[in-house]
C-alpha cells in the first residue's frame, strides 16, 4: 500500500501539487521523490527516504522539502531552502510509541508563531 497518493496536494495557505518523479537508491536507503510541476523555476521538491540499517538496529525515516528561492528579492540569485524531518528509532520500538513522539513534534510546531520565531533565531 502506498504511503502517499500521486499527485499529492500539500497546503501551507495555498495548494501545492506534487507529482511522483521516481525513486533513487542511496547507500543504505531508498528515496521517493515528488516535484511541484507548477513551480519548476524554483525546483520545489518533496523527498521521502527510509533507511533500515541492519548493523545498528536503527531505523531512520527522512522527509525533506527543498525549494529554490530568491535572496534579498533578487530573482536572478536563487539559493536553496531545505527543511528536514528525521525520525530515528530502534527496531524494538513499537510503532505507537514512535507515532506519539512524532505527534509531540507536530504539536510543538503548531504553537502559535513558533515556526517564525525559529526562522528568526528567537528560539
């Protein structure tokens, strides 16, 4: 069963529609990549990777958004902005416990004004 649909719509005040691009194999993980076709100029990418390293017994789930954005309003000078969410846990942890810890981070980021204060370096 797929974790996400294709296309997937994410909303941060306006809809962003990401379309499945494909998968790429890293040394210990498989990454699935979606691109926002309506925003090709900004290379808006959503990537999800799963690393289930047998040696350490740890599982790492990574979700990443990357977009090119103008620096100081200069559209000819675009630099990447990347936001990662990484969840590391032992194979012995049950999924409910891991899910609840992820929920705590979600609740933390939903505190009014907090994401802006993080970006402004106030937290």
